[in-house]
C-alpha cells in the first residue's frame, strides 16, 4: 500500500495545497537571508537597509549573480529554488531556533 | 514543544564550526548506525525503495572515508547515530516546520536527525524528474558528518538542488573535504596486480590495456589509474567479478607473460588456479590437459605454501615467491628454483635507507605497469623497488633496492571498505 497514517487518508491529500510561500518581496527576502545565515553584522550607525543590501550582495555573489544589493528577478528566482534547510553561512544564530547550549546528559 | 526539543540545534553555522571551512568532525567512531524511523516513511515511494536509496547514500560516503554505515532496524533508538524520516509541515517533533512543496526540501540536525519534506516530489535515482532522493540524502548525510554548504561547482554540498544525470558521484573535492575530517582509508591488501587486456581497435590492431586490482578479504576494487580513484561502486564481492577462484583471502596472483606464454595464476593455501582471461573463469582443465586447482608443490617444485605473495619479473623471466623472511626465485623456463635460492628478502631487495625495510611477512608484491615498478606492500605502507630508470638517475642505487616506505593511501587513493551488509549493492 501507499503508506498513510491518518484514518481518513488525509495525509495522502495531494500536496499542492501545501506550497511554500514564494519569496516575492523585500520582507520575505530578508527573512530568507536571515534563515540561511546571510545576515551581515550591522555596524554602529549603520542604517538597517544597507546591512540588508550587504547581505543581499553576499548572496548574489555566491550565486554568480550581479552583486547589486538590489532585490531583482534573478535573485528572487535563486531564492525560490529547491534547497536544503541547513544554513549556508555561519552568520549569526537563527533567533527563531534559539536554544540554550546543550548540557551533557 | 517538548523540552528536549531545545536540545535540537541546527547543524553548522554555529560557533563550533571550525573557523576556516566550517567543517566539523561529528563522529569519533568508525561504524555508525542509521535508521529510517518507523513513523517517518514517505508516502511517495515503496518502503524498501526508500531504505535502499538511503543504504546507497550511506555507502557512497563509506566508499571514500574510513567510516562504515549499518542499518539498524531493531536496536534501541538511543544507539542509532543517524535517524532519517519524512514529514510534512510540522513533523517528527522537529522545531523547524517544512514549508510545503518548493524551497526547503530537507534539513539535518546536529544529533544526526535528517528530515525530508514529504511535500516535495522525491524520485528514485533512475528518474530524471522530480528531486533525486539519493542526491538529497547524500547531501544531508554530508551535513550529519560535519560538512557545510559550499558553492563549489560539482559539489554535492551545494545548498540548492541541481538536477543531475542519474549517475552522480562524490567528486574529488568532496572526497578531500570529508577526508579532512575523518582521515583517509588505510589497510593491508591480500594481493594487488595489473590485469592485462588484449583488445583490437577498429583497424584490427592489437591493443594491450591493463586494469589495476586490489584484493582484500572477500572483496576487491578496480583502481582507475587515470582518475586516481577506485571504480565507482567498488568494492564488490570477489565472487561477483571472478569465477572459480577462492572467494576470499587470495595469497598471490602471478601473470607469466612472454612471447609464447600468457598464463595467469591465483594462489591460495597449498593450491593454485589458472584463470582463463577470455572465458573469464578459472580453468578446470587447460590446453595442456592440466586439471585445476593444482598443488603448488606440483606446479612449482621447491616452492613452499601457503605463500605470503609473489610477482613475475618479465625481464628476468623469474617468479619471486615470498614466504616469511625468505624469497624464492623460480625460473619459469626450467621450471625450478634457482640454485642460489632461497635467500633473505633483505639480501635480494636491500634497503636504501638503514632499517627502512619490511624484512618479513609482506602482504603483496605488485608490479605496476602504470609506474613501471615493483612495490612491496606490508600493512598500510609500501616500499618501491629501484627500477632501471632510478638506476640511470642514481647509479649508486643497489639493484632491486627498496626506497624508504611510503603510505599506500598516499599513492592509491580512496581504497575504502564498506560495511559488509552493503557489499552486494
């Protein structure tokens, strides 16, 4: 049989209902960069947007795209490609997954 | 969220990553256990196909590292090093929610958990549509072993999925990256030899090619000298590639190759087998009416058994048989041991550096056409025998002298064992 776990087979529903939210604007792009470790460390007095542009440039450069720092179609396309969920970059820890240092069991 | 979830931390990108490449060694033991967890089977592929693909993915890493991976279906979960599973959205108690079809298709955690987004269209290796589960699994296992993402073209550790021809392999740089963490594959060989193949090209001209083989226990590798690695998918069982010879622990291989003779022999214990290259199987009876296997004492009078190893010296038309600290030179034309033999190995193959010599019990004596040299193997090191070219450059070198020992893995790369449970793949 094709494996299912729910009595009503609902987990076999076609998955098109669950589509990843496309990255289509600066806000989702910024979240993408933060999620995968492309966060530039803001410098004192550094206005936020340029830190975002710097992170964008790093991502564009790694993906062989013109490092303009501007969110363009090619960059959005690169961000929407299927990929692994492990961060690319050391960067700063992902605040959402903040966990205390592991204690030895 | 359960408190233990707080122990789950995303791999890499954290402060433990080494400063330079971000790669960190994740395991300190050689045999790692893995499991596709019961509640984590995909609904897209038959269960045994999923497990086969993961078994192959793990095997691909063990073909280039000293690590071995064993599927553990029944042991306590706490003893399983890598747990894999499929899920949709919120899944398997993971703090990270999958996003549905598109973008994130899998991730890996420090404690060796690997999750695949079952909303993605994962396909078997032979398919050219969808996302290859094999390629994603190899990628995520790379993370579990400690490798970070890289944007290097051709690497399996690129963050984005790149549609691939069905036959993708770990390239040179991925191999070096993982070997930087876990070291190279070391070990002794039962025998090593070059196998001569005679072919005719489209003009009918006779071509002579050779392949290099390394035998260990009941498995073997073909070594591709031009690619500096073993054949993809090796090692395999001796029985799968050679017919009619013992299935394991071959002592020696000798190829008597002259203008009139082309005889190939495998030795084990007190017997030897002659191999028919054209029919790809051991002779039961050869063209002279000799029936095989034969006793070594019958075919090679004066030669003891079991042997340590042997090789054929084409220039001198002698077979050198090695046993313990002695070497026997056998004249194949007169079918007898030379009068002045046996001798001590160190007397026939003298050291060129003091005390730098195998002395006794060598594993394999291998004449390499690629290097036009004889190599004496013992453990995971070899001593190269001085050849004519060496003597032309340094006339002071003794004939048949042995250069100081070197590491076998430094010359023949990635000759790695795999777990015996995956040998038949």
